[in-house]
């Protein structure tokens, strides 16, 4: 963890030293050029023991020879000289250093040892360190650079801060930056000292930063990163992330389904969502999001989007893409009737709206259509779908530009943000681009990338921050759950009925049941509960009873109960996986739906909660929603809405609606349990949770608690 004040000085240094400065093409040469490119006006010290002067300036043989304390040092020397350079920088009081050199933690045992030594020196001195194995950073906001390659001409300065763990990605972002201005570009490299979380914490509070984009390979301090992203959300600063490594890397639990469906990337996705960060899947999507969030002057106030285009073909393409992009397109029947009066009879007057040639050749029609569609209260933003590539003839380019200007005027008249989306991922014609600059309307490239960017930003803008914690667990409930856990013999996993009693302390409801050890007792219990019943053989530390043939469903008479109990006792004793505990006799229920509700402790993000379709096929369908735990009942309802299983709870065809409120309360209760016992419990799972008809509650039919 870097010292915040040290990091602030490194990002806006009053003095910089370049170790490895050179007049030969390379990092030491480029670092000097980068300072000139960004207009740095602070003091610069060049360190080169073999050259008395460089760039008509005197040099210094070492950092120790520099006559004043330093704010920042750029180090571009071989690995074996880096540690000593960092030590000298610390001795000169440097706040931070950017270490270009590679060959550290990524290069084997010797590199790991060198990186640890570097980190120890920095930690003792309270220094920030960018890298090693990076290209450094550029502070456009501070007109400073610790940068090992060239800085292209014409970089627009603005409010977007970019953090990339990859140097090549940093170069790509720098050179592809268009339509938005950069405040900072940071390549964090190995993050031996200063991590992406450190940078995000600093950037969120920087008044010159309005949005942060990030390319992450590994999240070294995930909890701090998520907390900083949540703060950014509260401040209205979008954080947009590309996180590589989406494929499952085998972090699967052997006990519960929860661990299998809530793998590494799924949890990462849930964490970003909980924090209000916007995750995208590619650099193209990242760029279009950056253009959008940095250019739009107004935030959408409603989730609906209205699309316009003079091309019926592009409209059809937009419809195909809109659903997968998550774009909400309200029908707008009143607006459709109004625009129909302005357009030819063959026009498709709806949303999306085909402006036809009429809107293209008469911009006043296009403007009026934008006013009508944008005036609808359920419309939060407008999209003009229009290609305008560089190769257009001047007359056609001007016609498209006039259409763009008219639609922009119409959107502005009703106070709705507008984005232009091209089906082509190419440069726009200069005449068209000029209208974008003139009106402040973002021009996005690529149909899917552009529409996805609009959809994500609309959702982000219209979803208020939601408390993730809610009310704390009552002290009595916490104490009772702890007492019941303590009553279970040490070294043994809680049996199903024991796990259910523990969760009952949190208000989780289960079926009526009796644990017995003999056939006669089983028959009496079944008769008392009332047929039909379920019988389960309970064996110590045996989780999956169905696979072991230890479950009998729909037992309808005393004779069936006796036969089932006798068989289960014999099977349980032959299972050979643990001591026979007994026969669990349960009432049968008739659920509207069966869900999985689970939680586990993630090594990176801490406790999480999972809800989705239950049963033995949960790992096949993976119809689940995941959040960091604990969650409120409101968030639990949101999770249910994300799953296909949740649709069953609202009533499907002739099926009755399920008790959604009690289901949400149970999800929130399980999330509090895994959060409260994160140090003691690895996983908790209810599978299935039987959701009964509305007003009748739920029943935890099978429960599992896995100690850590």
C-alpha cells in the first residue's frame, strides 16, 4: 500500500530525475522527450555517469549527487542496478519512482527476490513505486511524465484517467485516445508497491478526474479497489474496467454447488457490479465507453432509449443487437403517431424510428422527430444510428452532417442526451466529426460497441447506489447460531438437520421433520407428520445423499415408510463414508419453484451470496445471480429478477405466484450468515429452497454448512 501523499507528489512532481538518461534512442532518451511533449516546467535532473552533459544540460553520476530532495524518479537501467537506484531515491527523499526495468517478479526466483528487496526499501521510506516492468505514467493534469516511450502529438487533455497493468495496453490507450481527454495514463506493471487500488483511491478524489478506465490482469487488493470504485460511484465518476481472465480456472468446491457456479470470474463480475463499476469485455468497448462518459454533458434520467436512423437496414440491425446489448426500447405509441404524420406512408414510425429519405433531405423533420421522441418521459437518451465514413463524397457528407446537427438540436431542445453510433468501426468523415465537436455529442464506432456503451451508461446513470449491508444481525440471533454451531462435535460437518437449526436462528424456515434411528420410530414419525413424507439417510460428512441412494420421496403409507426406513438404514451403514446418524423424516411440500441459495468465502473478495435455479442441474444451467455479502432484501429481489428461475416466482402460465418477499428475506438472511461467520464457515447452501405460493413462505429442504 502506497502512502497517499507520496503518490500525490509522484503524480504532480515539482522535480524529476531520470536515471539512465541517454542521447541514444531508448527509454532514457524517450523519458526526456516525454517531459517536453507534456510541457513539464519543473526541475529535471539527468543521471548518467558516463556523459557530462545531455540535451545541453549537466548530468549527475548518481542520485546521491543531486543537491536537493526529489519528488519523482524515472529509472531506466538494467535490473541489477535498479535496487540501488531505488535505495538512492529513498535517501534523496523521493516521493515515488517509476521503474521501467523488467526481470523482477515475472522472471523467476532471482527476480522475485529483487522485487521483494525493492518493495522493502520503498515501504520503509514511504515511497510510491510505479512498476517495475512498466512504461511509467503520464500526468496530463500535472503536465508531468515518467514515461519510457514516445508521446504522440495532439493528445487532448481532459478528465479521463487510465490505469493499465500492461504497458502495451497503455500505449494502445494513449494512441487510440480520441474524442475524450486524458488526465492521467498509468501503467502499473508488477505492482510491487503501488497497486491499481492505490491509483484508483487517489484518482477518485482528484478534482481533475471525471472518469476512470482500467485494464486489469490481476486484482491484488480487491477489497480496497471495490471500496474505491464504490466511492467513485457515490461521487458520480464512472469506473470502467476490462478484466482479463474470464475463463474458469478450476476454483471449484468439492462439497457444494455454490462454489462451482460462483467461480473466480463470476465473483469478480459480482464485485464490480456491487461497487457500481462498469465492466466491459474488450478494449474496443472500453474506448467507446470512455468517449461516451467523457463527452455527454447530461446524464440519462430514465432507462428507455429511442433510436433514429435514415436507413431501414440499419434499423433492422439495431433491433437485432439491442436485446443482446441490454438496450431498453420503449414502444412510445403516442410519439409514433406524431412522427408518422411527418414521414412518408411507408416509414416505420416506431422505436427504432426509420426517418427515411424525408428526414435525411429535410433536417427540420429529423429535428422535430428528435423533439417528439425525446419528449417522452420514459426516454432517457436518444441514439442517431448513422454511418459517415471518411470516403464519403462532400455532398453526401454534408447531408449527413446536417442531419446530425438537426437531431442534436432537437435532443438539446428537450434536454435529452444524444449519442451517434456508426455501424462501422472506422473514422468519421471530418464534416461529420466537426458537428460532434461543435455540439458536444459523442460519436461511437461499431454498432454493438456503441449500443452496448449506451445501454451500460443508461443503466449506470439510472441505478441509484444501494446499501449492500442493510440492518445488522440481531445480537440474539448471532449468539444462538454460534451456540448451535458449538454444539456440533468438533471435526464433524453439521448434518442436514443440524445445519437447518443453525440457519433457523437467522429466520430461515424449514420443513417439519423428525430425526430417528429405527424403523418403528420412522413409521411413527411419518404418521405424525402426515403422508406423503420424505425419508433421508443421514451419514456423517456425506453431502450428496441423492447420489448415494439415501433419499426416498413421496412415501405415502406406514408400510412404505417401514420399507424405506429399513432400506435406508442398510444403505447408510454400507456407505462407508462416515458414521450412521439416523433417518430424517420430513413433510413433503408442493413448491412453486425450487431455488439454490448459497454463500461462500472468496479468497479475494470475501463473503458472497448466490441465488438461482436449484436442484441437481444447477451446475449445468448456472442460472444464478451473485453479489458480495451481505445484501439487503431489495438487492436480493434484484438478484431474483436476474435469473430465469425468478420468472417462475411471478407466476408462469397457469402456475401460481411464489412468495417472493419471503424468498428475498431468506436470501438476505443467508448472506448475513456467511458474512457474520466468514472466519469460520467456508460455504453454506440451501438446495433446494422450496418457494411456496404467495403468502405461504419458503422451506429449506436441504441445508449444508461447510466449516473452514
